């Protein structure tokens, strides 16, 4: 398997999925800061926006976790 083929398959590997999960979780830090600021300023619109973003992050992590379970032993980089 060539290096280019492995690189293309990285996103569908366990390592790529873990990296995606880390990036998504890192985005949660910004959303948490926005939620805190919106509560302090009592800005309902920003609070709603940050809440929707938080729900999207949770959903994204759930999808990535499901993909990780689905990969199981069929890791692209190991094969």
C-alpha cells in the first residue's frame, strides 16, 4: 500500500477518528466560554446560539464514537 493511499485512508482509521474527536472536543472549550459570557451578560440570543453549538458538538462526538466502534479491527492503516 502506497503512502498516498494510507494518507487518504487516515480519516477512516482509528487514529484519524481519535484526532477528529480531539478536534471536536477542543471546539467545546470555545463554546463553553461563549455560554459563560452569554450567561454573565444575559444575552439570550448568544446563549441560544452557544447551546445549539454545544448540541452539535455532542452529536458530532457521538457520531465519531459510533464510527470508532464500527471500525473495530478493520483499521485502514494496519491493513
